[in-house]
C-alpha cells in the first residue's frame, strides 16, 4: 500500500515535469474507482494550467486556478509521467491527464480503491481532509501534542498512532518500526505513555518517515517511463516482516501478533 513517503516521493517526482503546464486532454478509461470519477473532469481540466502539486496526508492536491484535483492512491494506485506518443496504455491504466508537449500523468490502479475527486472549495476544508490530524513531519506534531492527545485513551498505542485523526501517515510499517526504536511495547495503553516516551516516539516517527522519503528520492527516475513500477522503497527494517526472527538488538525471538486486523511485530525484551 502506498504510504506517506511514497506519496510524498510521487509528488516530488512528478511535479517538475508537469507544474506550470496546460492540460490539453483528459482520458478516462475507467470511471469507477472508490467513488466514480466525475465525467465532467474532461471539461473542468482541459485548457487549464496546473499551478502546483501539494500533499496533505496521503492526498495529492493538484492545484488549478479554479479548483483542486484530489488524488488518493488507495491500496494499489500509482502515478507516473508518460510520453503520450510512445507509452501506450496497459491494463489498469485508468486515467491519463495529457499536458502540452506530449507529456502525460497516468493513473494506474489494479484494485481501484483509490480516488480522483474534483473540488472547487478550499481543499483543506474538504470533508475527507479537514478532520485529519497534523502532518508528522511538520512542527505541530510534537511530544507535547502526542502526550495531550493520548490522555484518557485506553486504546493500544499502535492502533492509536495509526488513527489519521491523531496524526496522518503513520502506516503499519512506520508504527511497528518507530515503536521498536522507541522501546515502547505496541500493546501499551495510549494513556500510559509518559511525556518522555512521547518525545522520543515523535522523534523516531519523524526519523523513519524522513529516511524513507530520502531513500525514495534516489528512485525518482522510476516515475518517468513506460514500465510504471514506481518504487516501494527497499529499506532496512528492524521488526516489520521479521516475526519469529531474532531481535537486531538482543537476539531474542520477535513476537508477531494482530492488532486491529494488522500485523504487529515487537521484541518483548526491548519494548516495555
Ligand atoms: Zn530485543
């Protein structure tokens, strides 16, 4: 599943190719994503200039002078830059936004859980976006914030941090990894976190996300070209996907459990 670092790397990868360019056509091959794509999108976008691309949580916000196109990659979506003369559409290439100069932005999504929505209101006030918690990499996500937000919350810390109303973009991999590097047991009740643990955990969440974005930056060329497999970053993981293997710190066997239907892996010696 595309997580925040992949979405941010996508933003950085596609922006230089299409920012400031005018849309010459929109091709909708499949309207039914998570919600139907407005068939008038063709009229909304044609001959309009793309001013910029922003990100909020896992939403990409394509800014036009008269509105925004909100794109969410869902479970299996990806975006890439194509040459409209040479890159013929393949299976699951549902939407092309064609710009001047034979450049296109192609949306590919086998499972079709993603979404492409047009809005003329302030995108930060859109119903899917306005209730989102702070951006994890910005200054308003702090230990103090997390400490306050976790008071009287009996939910386990891992499920708590993956709630996008608390903070956006901490997916399963990043929750597992940051709990390990912070020495916090995933089953601990959120309200039991100390202020010190909150400070450390926030620092480690920022670090693991930033590292992933930086690594993704080296695969930016993958966003251009025909094969359409923009990278999921091969990264050094301490616990995620390593249940039953030895802890990198103490060699104790890592435990694997389920929390809110998601896999959790942790070290019962290192994480209290
Ligand atoms: Zn350990």
